[in-house]
C-alpha cells in the first residue's frame, strides 16, 4: 500500500507543520498509512501534535511540508469535505438554535445528508427537538454534535477528545453507537483520547505520536502480541541487547522487569507475560521519563542494566 492509496483512511509522507508565532515544528517528517475501515487510537502526550494532525486531516490547517491524503482526497478540497467529518472537544454549535434547526442546517449544508441517522442519534439521547442547544447538558450537546457528524455520512470521522466531558456511562453508550455505525457503513474513525483502557476496548489500529513524529502506526492486536513483559534476574539484561527492542525497563534489587518488542527466541530464564495494549503504549509514550533507556542510532533501545 502506498501513501497515496485511495483505500487508505489516512496517509502522509514527510508531513510537517509549525505555528509561526510559537516557533519550532509541532509535527515533522511524519510518515504513515492507516488502512480504511479501522477504528484508530490517536495517542500521545499533551502538546505532541494530535489536535494539529486532526486539523490537518480535516483541512482546517495546511501542511508546512510534505503531503497528506484523507479517504483518497486532499484535505480541504470539496471532495474531502464530503468524505470527512471532524468533531472536537469544544463542539462549536449555535447555542440559541433549537436542536431541530441545527439538524436542518446540517441537511441544507450536506448533499448526502442522512436524516434518519441524525434524528435517531438525537432521539436515543432523549433530546427534545424544540430544545435550544445552549440549554442542553454537556452530554446532550455532544449527542447533537455527533448527530451532525454522522448525518453527513462521512467515510472518515475524526474525533478530537469529544467525549472528555461525559460520565463513563454516557461515554460507553456513545462509543458503542460509533462502533456500530463504523461496522455497518465501513466508516473509518480516528479517535484522539487519553483514556487508554477505553481505546483498548474499541480501537483496532494505533497511531502514536512522540516528539512531533510518528512513533507507532500498526494493528493494535499485532502490536500487543509482538511485545512481552519479562521478569527475571537483573544480570540477564545483556542477553536482550541487539536481539530485541527494549522499550522500557526497571530494576528493583536483583530483579529486572522489562517491556520488549520480541524478535525471536528469548535466551535466559525469564517469566514472560503478554502486556495489555495500555502497557505497551505507556512504555513508548513514557520514553522521555527519567530513567528510560537511551535509544541507539539503529533505533534499538540499550538493554544494559
């Protein structure tokens, strides 16, 4: 699959962006391809560029370098606008408009409007059509914004922390609905979130950013299965060097605990566990923490104790 493959939900080559007032690059040299029909976890620490990447994908920002495609189209073009919907945490809606008027506006602005889906999302939230948006609770406003996004019938739905202000029950209900919509339509979803356990339950692809670059872009289950947590004598640390990628390690007395990307048989006497996806992601995203091993020029992590 090439970066310009029309079947990809998202792809980029040499993608970079910087805000002139802040100076420095927020994103730089980003290369990735996300297959279509996936529910993608976009993860990374605060300020790493997740929102910027979603705004580039939606066409709200233009790259400072490189190229990007969304559902086979250039972001910001008329073709891309019909295929992509973005839902952000602030959910910009007209507070004085009624729910019914808000959905009517969506219908008039989108030629492929799905009235049935939009009205169902609102109705299942128990939201009166005559209610004014500004008088709704945060959870209900989220439902109205989601109804607008899904009513557009996008091929790619971009979600930038839109559920952050909801309670766990409401979050689960909406995520269940999104997964059902994705399965029924073959829609791709990119979800930026810090709630890693939730992502493990819902997402089947991981796109992880670190220091403004793409750290991981791969199938979530394959990522988890390729990693292992090793527990054993600290003196065995040298047996991992060169053969495996040591993502994170810690030593307590004479015992070593290490998260590794396994590449072949494991020499030595180790207790081996398969990690949760959450553990793998925290291992990679915590690479800047004090005590995290340095990375060598070949891209492997030093395993010296």
